[in-house]
C-alpha cells in the first residue's frame, strides 16, 4: 500500500492536477449565481418566497444535460483546440455574456428577464460541466480518478466561496462595496480563469474514435449501461442518495435571511466556514474510503449526512446566534463533503470511458434530477410545514437512498477496483 502513495503525492503538484483544479473553479462559479446568491438577492428585494422557490427549476438544466451530451461526444467544433477544449471554450464565452446579462436587470421590475437569463446561464453551465467531466475522465488514469475528483471539488468549492461568500459579503459592506448588479459583472470577469485554463490545457488523448454517427452517440451509451447486471439498482441509488441533502440546501439562504442573519454573517459563517469544513469533509471522505472501501463509506457518510440535514432545525430554536449557525454549517458541510467524495468516486467508477461525456452526464443528471425538480416546491413546503419540519422532512427523505445500498452490495468489487 505504501508503494501506491508515492506517485499519488507527485501528482498533487503536477500540471494535470492544477488544470483539473482550475477547471473545477470554472465549473463551480456559475452555480450559486443562479442558485443561492440569486435567491439571497431576490429575498433582499422581498420577492415572494414561492417565487423564489420556483427559481429552483432553473437548475433543471443540470438534470437534463444528458439530452445534448451526445452532441459533445459526436462533434468537434474546433480542430485547432480539439473536441473537448473547443466545447469548453464556447460554453465559457457564453457564460460570460449570460452572467453579465443577469446583472443588467432589477428583480423588482425585470424578474422575467432575469429568469430567462438564469435559465440560459444554467444551460451553458451544464454544457461546460459535461465537457469538463469528460475531459477529467479522459485526461486522468484510473488510479488518479479519486484524487482528481477531489481536486475538481476543491476548485468547485472555492468558486462557490467567490460567487457566494465573497460576493454577498461585498454587497452593501461598509467601505468598499458592490451593488448586486456589479457583483454579477465581477463574476462574469472571473470566468476568464476558466477561459485561460482551457487555452493552456492539452487536449486529452483517447484510444477510441468519437462515435461515427449521432445515432450511435445517443443510443450506444444507454445500451451499454442498461445491459449491465444491476443497472436499475445503480440508477435508483444515484437518484436517491443526495436527494434529502440537496433539497434542504435549496432554501438555506432564504432561511438564513428569515432567521435574522446579516449578509456579513452569511458570508463569513455559512459560506467561508462552509468552504473550509466542506474541504475537510472531502479529505476525510477520501482518506476513510481508502481504508474502509466505498460501500461502507456510503453507509456511514449517508447517515451522518441525513443527521446534519435535520440539525438545521436548531436555528428555529436559537434564533440568529452565530454559534448555532457555525455548528450546523460545519456539521452539514463536513458530512456533505464526505458523502460527495464517496458519491463522485462511485459515479466515476461505473462510467465507461468509451462513452465518457454521455454516460457521466446521464449519471450526474439523474443525481441532480430530484434536487432540481423538487426544489421548485421547496418554498411551498416551507409555507405548509414551517422551517423546522421542512428540515426534519428532508432528513427522512435520505432513508430510501440508504436502503438502496443493501441491493447495491453485490456490485462492490466492480467499483472499488477503480476508486482504490
């Protein structure tokens, strides 16, 4: 075992891992700009809570990306850049325009325009995710996948800090401050990091040629996966495992606002502490996975993840106390990071490299489908259940996903060989 750790340590400082980290940043930056950050802006402008909840449907693009993923496997839009880098650059340039476009409007007067641009931003972001996920799978060797997935998540979470904590902390801050509109212009400029990385990165070399027809690009990835033993169990598990955790997160920022926390409190505690604790969770998850295996990890991390979701109800009893927010945020982000480490490793392990973009898009789309669909009703759930019962409900929603692990046990060996 000790012999395997030496090359892994060398990879930490390699060009490949730096590229994966920076592309993870580019992938994570747009997410909160159509999610938590945007919902906080709408809440500050006193937009109806149900309407804020409906904005959760903007994220359906992340769940439907498997529909157009075969196009990215089949076609090359730039021979000079290559198949993967060409699509990356196009999606990043479009994101610059759509993110800046959101910043041109005021939610009090142009909510529909903001909704349309948010949908476009989510679509371009999902397209970028498709190609970055495929690029990472093709660039890295099998033994590098676990660490590469963590590097991707580190970049992703730092980007969420920039578009979440940093951004909201600067809006209305004493001294140097930004308006909400200026924040979106600044975030559009930060997409330049992804553009420069794409131009610097090498095109991955793959042994298999792209699908020869669009029909083959669409059908073959589905056919290959569904022929596997236990395919439907795997798909059901992928749908359920993060559902309760993700649904609870859909209303966190409006929850913080209604409890009485300021933008500065949300930025410092919920976002900054959350970033650090999330990274700690990724590290703990990767380390424990190495010793106890992916399936035991999914059980342990899944239970902890569910308990941390219910812990958010504490805030309804304490009010806007910073210690309570710090406790719940750290508990939730550590356990969520651990769960994400095991979950991403599982998805990577069952992806066939012959159909990288499409199969990974299918699996990640299924993983986010429940979150992005049901999150649209989260505002109505809060109205009928109240905040505490909402988070208790999300905690119990995690149980079916955990029970699916019993049916998944027989497929342990075929996934752990890749993740180890």
